[in-house]
């Protein structure tokens, strides 16, 4: 079960990093780009934590 959680966490981090480094150019200043990156990373961390919490609850319920 831990292996699945680790894989999901790595996948989520990779997906969030790929969205931050997209090829699309936008006309934003550096401050806006940094703020958006921080918001996206925070959202990805929250989603990952929720996935891990759900996995742990499922594992506890199974035992």
C-alpha cells in the first residue's frame, strides 16, 4: 500500500512540475509567475496529502 502512495505522490509532483514548466509563453511579470507557481504547488501538495490520507484510511479500514 505504501508503494502505491509513493507512486501517486511522485506522479502528482511530476504533473504539477510539468504544468509549471509549460512551453506556452505568457506576458506576466516575474512576481505574477512566482505567485502562480506557489499557488499551483500549494494546491498540488493539498491534493497529494488528501490522496495519502484517503489511502491510509482505506488501509486502516481493510485491516
